[in-house]
């Protein structure tokens, strides 16, 4: 019987596991993937995110491996550019998810959380005094459970927690080389379909994270 079972070992799940385990709780952390693993993401960390990571003791290593960001740049649909400095401390960073997620997971394990990979959680059964976490391997028992699966809603649906699928954005991301190093988050709405945008975030050493995000329209809607 664990104190807490956490489904999903991404940043949210692993950070939760770290803080709970640090306080002496017996924590089980489950994920369907082995780590390190990648995720579709802009790789950007805002000042708020960095403050949490600083509280976990990870900021020095993140700063060493990440690309510092000092400003935002937004390109409007008409092509006009607006920039604004990032003044909140401790600033902002771009760091690949393969690095970030693994660092947070390892910190959770160092704090005492038990991690099991290649585990697909199928359903949570809530009982009077415990939660049964049913997986493709076995069933784990915990006093409480946290579902930290991000945009993946399968466990929420199968556990009768989510009854209506929420709107979700679609995104695609890649990396390009030979890109001039910069220090700003760039978001562009120029030539983008309505309810969509593009981004360019510098990773450092001539590499940039380039992606697009779009909120799909319902069937029959026009742009």
C-alpha cells in the first residue's frame, strides 16, 4: 500500500513525486515510457517554471545545459513585431525535453519515489479507503492517486472521471541546424490559420526548435 500513486512521469508528475517523497510519503510513480524520452514541445521554460525547478535544486544544471532567454517577440498577422524583455527572475530557458524530463524524474527518485517504466495504466478504481491502479502488469494499491498524463485523457475517461473530451490543440515540432543563436521566444501569427500560431525557440549551438500549434475547428466550420 503506497501513500500516493502518480500516473505519468512528465514534469508535473515527477515534480509532484519529488515534493511528496521529500516530505516522507511512500510514492509510486508510473509511466508507459522508458526515460530519457522525447515529447512534442517548444522546450521553453518560463520564470514561473524555473522558480519551481529552483526549489527542487535543479536550476544550476538546467542553466548549464539550457539556452538563456531574455525576451519575447510576437509577430502579428500583419507582420508587425513587438518585443518585451523578460524581467521576472530567474529569467527563462530553452532546454530539450529529453534532458528536462529525465532530470526531474531522477530528482524524484533521489528523493525516495519508486519509479516503474513500461507500465500502461488502464484504469483507477476508487474505493472507500484506497485507490486500485490497474495496469497492463499488475494492480497497485495507494491511499491517494494523482493523474498527471497531460493531454492524454485515456485514464481519465476509463476511470469515469472525464465524461466529455475537452478541446485540444494539435502541434508539430522539429529542430533545425545552422540557425543563428538568439535569446528570445518568438511567436508568430503571420500567415497562420486562425486559431493557430508558429514558434521559433533557440536551443543553442546553432539549433532552434521550430513548431506550429493549431486548435482544430469543428466539422463544418470555416477558417
